[in-house]
């Protein structure tokens, strides 16, 4: 690097510092990402990441799906495809969504590179710098990252054990409107919330829709965990109650495997064309190979039975986590999810989950600090624990270690 380069930037680590677009300032390494490196050491019990337990999948069946695709349609699988995704898979996605009461047409389904890309595309389509996105408090760290990268202003709306609170939504909208702010959409994870572990009640769903309709606010419904319930299925999707005001996002990451990177958006007809154009501009087409293997897997496997297997695995792990919290950390409070991957733990105000993390890692347990899930610095007294990946025994051990850290901090 030349000394001129250093002078140009005022930052001696990155000579291009002053050349970045303003929106690059919104790109910060998430707290979860920094943790992955630490938590992947084998001696650490990681309650931090959200990695599905893919070892529960029928590996042979996936291998044979790949083989069938290559044998029967190799050249197509290895070629570029259409920007909206392959029609056969989009038909099958309609069957998956029908389980949650959603009706749609193949035309309005767009397959994406994970639902994460759908989040990016929708934000790109709707957000100018400074526009407001409403999101639950707390919300998915990966969505907050996308919203920031488009310079959105994320405003959180309170939730409780029944999900987003309609009255809080009403008040937040009125307050923002009073300030002349532009609210573009409500981002919500109604089922088995990441990170809060709660589900929006059936009673509240029509009310949330009414409020958004009355205020001309689009809803972005993100539902990757919806089919992973432990007892009762989740109430029907918001999209099943409103076809014009909701963009629905789904994913095969949790019901099959994230490695395929296949998710989808079901958009109102008016939006779908723009979504396809944005997808084409971003990636030309989603992976033909991945889509075709997923499609073949859906055709030749008992995928509903496989989802039942996952539900059993995660249910056992969730029970292990709740039992361990009850036994080892009776002084804290936590959510008890009916599905999904996560428990949200609230600690006494004197404890700071971010400050406490290095000590926890020293004690060989990792979690995600609550601050990762807020755009406004809140969450210091909370943490997300995930039960999807470690075995029940490891979960017990992890929570026991966590208790010794918490009690150490409290000087018990
Ligand atoms: N939304 C939520 C709420 C998630 O938890 C995740 C994955 N952690 C995603 C979207 C992205 O999933 P994918 O891109 O793998 O479909």
C-alpha cells in the first residue's frame, strides 16, 4: 500500500475506506457471526447458532435425488434457469404452503436463494434511505442486517407471549405518522419467532392485518419455522387471510436443509413482476441444480414424515432446555416455545449478556446476546438460546455451565 493511499483514507487498515457507498456503513458483522468461530470449538456447548440438525435427514434419499436429477435431466440442472425459479418446484411449494392454509398460483411464487435473499430483494424494492420498517422487538438478526444495508430506519414494536401487540402497533404507527415518517412495511415472524420463541395468536392475526390495511402498510411475513410445531400447529398464516397486502416468505432451510439455499416468496400479483426483475438483476436465476434436487426429493420422499421426525428431535431438545433452565436457573424468566429453535431468556437488570459472554465462553458455553436482535441497542439483559443443534445431554451441560456464569456474576 502506498503512503498516498493511506493519506487518502484516513484509515490505515483499508485504503478504500473513503470510496465506499454510504449504505456500506450499514454493513456490520453480526454478533452471531463473530460467535460462530468461537462456538465451533468442540469443547464449547453452543446454544448460539441456529443450525438445523441436518444429520436427522435421510442422506441416502438425498443422494438418490441428486443422482436421479443428473441421470434424467443433467443438462437442464447444470444450465441457467428462469428468474422466477423452476415451475415444477413452484407447484410443489404450493402444496407445502397449503398445509398452513395458503392458496396461491404458481405465477406468484418466486424461488430465491434462501429466504434471506427474498428479504434482501423486497427491501431493495421498497426502501429508500430513511424509510421506516416496523419489526417486532426483538427481531431476526439477519433481517435487521439487510434493512440496515439499505439504510432503513428500523422501529421496533412491542410483543408479548402472544406475539406482536396490536395496540402497540397502532400507537407506533400513529407516533411515526405524527412525525411525518414514511412507513414502508411491517416485518413479522408470526410463528415460533426467532429469537423470541413466541407465536402470534389466532385472535390477533386479523387485527394486525386490519391495522396495516387501514394504514396502507405492506406486511412481510417471514415463516421459516411454521411447520416445526411441537403440539398444536400454528394458526393459519397471515397470507391466508389477505392475498393483496402480504408478501409471504418460506424456506426449505429448516424443513429440509439450508445447504440447498432454496427459499421462496409468494407475492401479491402486482409486486411479483418487480420481484422477478430484482432477482434476475441480482443472480440471473436461482440454482437450477439445487431447485431440481429439492423438487426430486419432494417427489420421491415422505417429506411430511421427515418434518415429523424433525419435530420430534426439536421437541425433545426444547424439553431438555426448559427442564435444565427450571432446574439450574430458576431466578431467570424465559419463553417456552411451541415450535421452532429458540428460547428467549430475560435476566435481572444488573446483568449484561454481552459483557458476560467472554466469561461464558471461558466456561465453555456460548449464547447470542440480546442486543443482536435490536436495531436500537436494547436487549442487554436478554439472550437467545437455541436448542436445535446440540443433543439433549449437551443442552443440559450447557445450561448448567451458563448457570454457574450467571450465578458468578450475581455473586451467589
Ligand atoms: N428468516 C428467519 C426468521 C430465519 O431464522 C432465517 C434463518 N436463520 C432466515 C429468514 C433465512 O433463512 P434461509 O435464507 O436459510 O431460508
